[in-house]
C-alpha cells in the first residue's frame, strides 16, 4: 500500500511539473504520434548533422542551435560530417536506428538530398534541412520536411549594392568598367552559385560595365581565399578594383593578401563578403572591408527549432511551401557595430 501511495505521489508530481513547466519539448510530446517521450517521461531526442565543424559560420550556427534546443529541454546530439557525404549518410542512419524524434540536417552535398530525404521519409522522422537548400521537387517527396535558410540571391544583390554605394561605384580607375575577381564557395552549393551570379547582376542591372578577371573556388575556406587573392594580385595588380568573396572567411583571407600586397581597401580596392562574422564586422568598422551581409545564424537557428516543433506537433508542408527564409541584412560601417556579438 505504501508503495502504491509513493507511486501515486510521484505520478502527481510528474503531472504538475509537466503542467507548470512550460517546456516546449514536453508540450510537443503530448501531440500526435510523438508520445514516446510523454509515455516514458524521457526527453525528446534530436539529432543534428553538420556538414563540417571546421567552418566559421556553421560553428556560430550550430552553437546557437544546440543552446536553443537544450534550453527547450531536448536531448541533443550534434555530429561532425567532416565534409564527407558517406560519413554523414552513416550518421543519419545511426540516428534513425537510435530512434531520434527529429533530425536537423546541414547536408554535405545537396546532390545527396534525394537519398537523405528517402531515408528520413522511410523512417517517418520529422526533418529540417538547413543552410544547403535542396530543390523544391526534391523536398516535395516528403511532407514532414522543411528547409530553413536564406534567399541566397538576396545576399549577392546586397554585395553588388555595397559596391554601387561607393563614391566611384566600384570603378576606381575611371576606365568605365568594374574589374573584379570572384572568390567562390563550393560551387555545388546554391549559396555559392547565386551569390556569384547576383552580386554581378546588381552591377549590370545598374547599367555598369563589368570585367571578370578571375573566378575561382575557395570552398568557403580562409586559407584558400588568401591564396587565390595573393595569386590574382600578383597577376593582375592594379587592374583589380573589386574582390567579391562568397563568404567572410575567404574575405578575411583575401584581406591578408591585399594588405601584404600593399593595397588599401576602400582607397584602391574594394572587398566584400557575406556572413557578418565578428572578425569581418571588426574589419568593416576599421575600414578594412567595404562591407558584408548578415547571414543571421541565430535567426536561422530559432526558425529551424520552431519549424522542427511545428513538425513534431504534426504539421505537414505542401509541395512548394517547404522553404522558409530568414532575411539577410546589408552591413556597412554605419551599422556593423550592432551585429558584433
Ligand atoms: C555561408 C558560408 C558557409 C556555408 C556552409 C554559407 O551560407 O555563407 O560561410 O561556409 O554556408 O554551407
């Protein structure tokens, strides 16, 4: 009898804790077919797959994701894909076997999206894809799947506008054309493709003539950004008026090469990136970068968690409505300080 009362008491305590806890992870577990955690009293499990840990932007992003998920009471496991799709596919399969309640995936290769989507669909696991956007057709295969990211074209347009807003609109030597080099991310990635295209399109749409001196893949990497800029500066010298980088890490590398070559940003060369990493924001404030574009890691993490909770709550997404975008923000010396963390 004593034992019975003890059990009743602990059951009552559990109930009252759940009632006043206001914990979204616990709340979510009460709806739909996600009663696993509710019935066992365990936390909901979330598996997070990051394409590689050694990426400055994705480090800020994954830290924000982990903090937000833990704060909401989820049991979170974050794994490093080491930029190896085969490895990430195994990690996804392991999460599926372990029976996670939801997955958040930053694919190594968007070309693997079909097989990733087929696996999570077969296992019936609500999934949020982040940062590397599959096509709408690929996502349409599974209604418990959403993409959370940004409209990459917008970041490219903002980069072009940053150049157009300079006193000579990027034509430093006044020869009637903007001569630039483009340091690209991984060209398989839609962010890299669209930033490359739209940064230049903003210039031509404004009626400017452009000359591409070089375009090379720097794979989002600071050292590669430095090497490419160094070689191009040696080869093209003063002809280079603008250095477009698809992200800030490569721009910081390029800045090292620019300074080593004795050039001065905003005087005889312009330099723009994307992400608004703290290191880049400091350079913008100091006048060593013309500008950058805020790629809102915290905002995207918040949206990814909210979308995951929608899915856990039983919401499904129709084809063509599976991409959720967070806005980019243009960053100049005037507003850069606001974004330093
Ligand atoms: C960011 C890059 C990052 C890449 C990873 C892009 O959106 O701008 O800095 O390396 O995502 O996929």
